């Protein structure tokens, strides 16, 4: 049975297959053709954390595939007091694919271990495989093909999103330069790091000039926690950490001055949600090189392909 969790299990050919399928589905959608390939199928979507894009993209994607998506929020279910394993085992009797945005990836792995239906990690503390594949689809479209992407750069913090993006790119032969002064401790997966590093395609440096040299796309993600703020201002109890992070990460902000200085042709990317004025500036979001909203849209096209790939459905 196929699952999509860390991308450690998938090969470059698997990625190519999913991406080609996503491109086909997107073309069909744009042409107004039916993509009714999952008629009668149900996607179970279980969220232990909030979401905008993941919920909407999977739900809309499943509608377009002719199936149905059920949205479950942890706080509104019996998961709050019952044994998680039992609830997962019961829930998985009602659908064909289980999409899980979990607080702890160990629970995603537990769900997959039942091998009842395919499981998708929809952003745990360690991985975000759907985002990685949507990002690669976006870069491929803007570069005129997957084989045209040679180098990307990641700025800011190493985290769940950078983990899966780095691994997928590295397996596909794309060079990844990471300029990140800190790593989110919860996201660390030494096996994934070793696998990505073994490809010879990953370079870590704090020198922005070196990281950005030749990069066709520059990615970043949030490094300031939402809970630090109230009415747009830092809460007094988090002021020290807020100030510390600003000092550490601001030199790695993705902004137009940085792009103009080092890589004027590079695409500007962010997985969203964005913390404007921190990891990314408003001028970068609105810049002609920004492909951020294409990136958001591509979540749906890639997730449709992932659903078909997991269910081994041919188009
Ligand atoms: N990028 C992403 O996963 O967005 P959401 O958290 O809104 O789902």
C-alpha cells in the first residue's frame, strides 16, 4: 500500500510520475474537461492544527475528481478523550484515503502502519510532502520543464517544509542551497538529512551571496510564531524571543533588495501563510518574479495527482 509521508520512500521516478499526472489534470481542469476519476471515493481529512490552503485544496480537488471529502477537526471529535489508535482505526473504515495534519508525525506513522488505506502527511512538525511537490510543479511550469530547474535557494529557518522540499529536489538532481541560521528543533530528521546530503545536491552556507549564486528560485517560510503577537504587536511575555529571532533571521529576509543584488531573475516563492515584514517583504510578494499564488493554486493540482497515485488509478 502506498503512503505519502516524508518522501524518503519515494523515488525520483515517483515524483516525476506524480508531477506529470498533476500537469495532465491541471490541463484538463483548465480545458473544462471532466476529471471524474474518483467517483464514489471518500477522502478523510483530519486536522489537529489549523489550515487555509490544505483544507481548501484537498476539498476542492476531491470535488473535481468526482469524490467526496470529509473534514474533521480534532476539537470537534471524540479524538479529544478516546485512544487515538482506536479512533484512527475506526475512522479509516469510512474512507479511501486518510489525510492527516498532525501535531506529531508519530501519529501519522501509526495511521499508516495499519495499512488499511493510504495515508498522507498533510504537514506535521517534520514534513510537508504535498507542499514540496506543489512547489516543484510551480518551478517546473515557470522554467519550461523539470529538467530546466538546476538550483534553488532556501532562506530563513530549516523546518518541515524545507525538509521535504530539499529531499525531493535533491533526489531529482536539483541543487539546493540552504542559508538558515537556525533549525526548528522539532523538524529534525537525521535520516532524511543524510539521504538528501548523500545525493551531493545539498549545500548549507550562511553566505547569502554563495547560497543565491545561480539560484533560479528563492524560497522562505515563517520564522516568527503567531502566538508571539496580539493585535499585530509582540506580547510582552514573548518580547525577548521576538527580539532574538528578529536579530537572527532578518538578514535572511526575502526582499527585493536581496533579489536585485544577487539574483534579479530568480522566482520568489513562499509556501504561505506569510508573515509580511518578517521572513518576506511586501515588495517581494508583489514583485514580477513572485510565483507565490501559482504555488498556492498548485497545491490542488498536485494533491489531485497524489490521490490518484496513492490509489494507483491510471488517467
Ligand atoms: N501551506 C500550507 O500548508 O497552508 P495551510 O497551513 O493554510 O494549509
